[in-house]
């Protein structure tokens, strides 16, 4: 039995009852306090979780670089903060303000907001102010805008500036906030609108840069080998002058007796002749994954094995040479019929270790190959007869199973070198099938040329 239960007597009994009631009340207050503490703790945790989620989505929006996802991520951020049930993001156009992203509207009911409409959205679009329904009801000069326009139930309207111009409007009609919209809600919408404008400005600038880059790439593609362009893209800080030793195949091709030939035609015809000639060489070299090094007068130099990697650089170079000779055999009758003089080309190929890299100055350099191996290929080309492909012994050693005819020539003297053994190659009989229109390889059974569109009948 407790002390209080042992107390007896009239006065003591009443005091005991009062004391018990006070203790019960204190216990109840303690329970309520504990419950309130638990609820507050849960609210704080929910706020922390919501804030964390908001910041994560904020980072996603800021990091967005593609138009496709920007509005979706912006709306996702607003919805997390405000719980939007009805609203839209509108884009300015010559036809009016058009909805780009929306919720709570039926597709057939989403309106176009007329330009210069006398309404809350129209006022915001004109002035750039961030307004809410609560503002209208506090300012007599703006009260007339309430419930006007094609979206009469606007609660918040916020402009989105892109490069300083109002290009979008964020319109919120119904959300989980106060009916009269608190300043915190306006600040949230305005912050998201500001970020959206910055992200859109960055995206716009990036798109413009990409477009400019593609223009420059297209321009350079007509002057520099694609592999060199890729090398530049991989080294945005600039190309380092210098080179490395590498075994590659070097191909030279030029027109026989070009100087005498050029005297028989006009300068304009000479330019056209060279353009057609180089067009065929370029097409075939690139088709065989070679790198066009340079054009020099009527001569072209190509590299096989750098920067592109080839399983057999010599084989790639020889195949390209055969295709070049075939193409000129096909095209020459057509060109002669058009008034151009008939000519043949000689090709020389060497496979040797040379220095490949960037040669020149810090302001202007050229990706090329230098060394005695280059000189040998060039001089071999000069002694090749029209329609002939000459290769060095080192080159032939890497293609011993060449299927076409091979003529070995001993003791061939070339300028600046000792006598060497060279090989004159011809196509294998079955390899001479080519397109009668563009001259590129085309199997006999093929009915259509993917390069020029020629169709066999």
C-alpha cells in the first residue's frame, strides 16, 4: 500500500483526490508532449528529405544540356516544391503563347494565349513582373486582371528570360499551397524560372557552337583528311609538333607528262581536269582508309597505317592503287569525248619506317610523313609508266600472295638512292570488275553502284 493510499481523514481524502488528478493531468501532458515531439521530428525529417530531393533535382536541371529534357525536369522540380495540380509552361511564338508542357488541362482544352492579352499572363509577358492572384487583390490598379483571359484561374505567373528576352511563362493555376499564395511560393517559382532561363541560354549557346563546329568541320573536311580532323578533335588544346617512328605504306600518284599536256588546253580546262583527277583519288584513298597527306601540282601523296591502323598497310595501299588505275581506264573515254586530252597516271608505293607527326610551326602545321622512305615512294612514282603500279621489295614482302601478275625488276636506279629491286603489279583477272560510270570497284553480279547510283540493265 502506498503512502497516499494510507492517508485517511476528511481533509486528507480531498487533497489526495486533487493530487491524483494533477498527476494524471501531468502524465497526459507528458504523453502529448512526447507525441508532439515525435510529430515534429517526423516533420523535420520529411522537410530534410524533401529539401535533399529538391537539391538533387535542382542539380539535374542545372546539368541538363539537351532541350528534350529541360522542361520536364523544370516541372518536376516545381511539382516537388509546390505539388502542382494544374499549370503549364508556355512558349512565345508569332501565333501567341503556346503550351509546351502542362498538367491538369485536357489536350483539347489547352488554350493559346493571344499576344498582348489583357490578363494576368499578358501583363507579366509585357512587364516581366512575377505576379500572383494575391498581388491583384492587394493592388487596386491590377485588380481588373483577375479572372480575365483564356486562363481565368491563374494563381501564379512567372516570366522566363532567355538571353534577356521573355521567351516563356510559367503559369500555375492549382497547387497544394495557400489560396492566396505566400511569398515563399513566389520565390520558389521565380528561382526555378531563373534557373530554367540560364539552362536554356546555355543550351542555346551550345547548340550554336555545335552548328558552328559542324560548319568548320565540313569546311576542313574539304581541305584536310578526316583522320587529321579526328586527331584535332581528340587534342582540343592543340597539336604538339613532332613525330614518331612508324612503319607505314606511302603512296604517290601523278599524271604522266602533265606539263606538256597542260599546254594543250586552257587554264580553266586544266583546273577542271585536276579537280576530276583528284576527286577520284580522294574517293578511293578514303574508301581504303588511307590518309590524304597533300596535293602537289598534279601529284597526290597518301599514307596507309597512320593515324588509321591497318592490318596490312601495304595491301591497303596496293588495293587503292589498282582501283585508281581501274577508275581512270573507265572514265578516260568519257573525258576525251568531252574535249579533255587522254592521259595516264603512274603510282609508286613504298613500305618503310618513317617519321610521322606534325611538322611546321605552332601557328601552321601539317600532319605528314618525312624520311628517306617518302622520297623513295615519290621517285618510284616518277619512273612508273602510264597505268603502272610500282612497289618496293619491302612492300612486296608483305603481300607475297598477290593474286595478279607480278614483274620483278632488278637493279632499278632511282635518284638519290642505290639500285633497288622493284615490282610491277597488275590486277588479278577477277578484280577488274568496276562501275562503268564512276570507275569504282563493282562486282560483276552487282546490279547497282552505291557510290554513283549506276544501275545495270
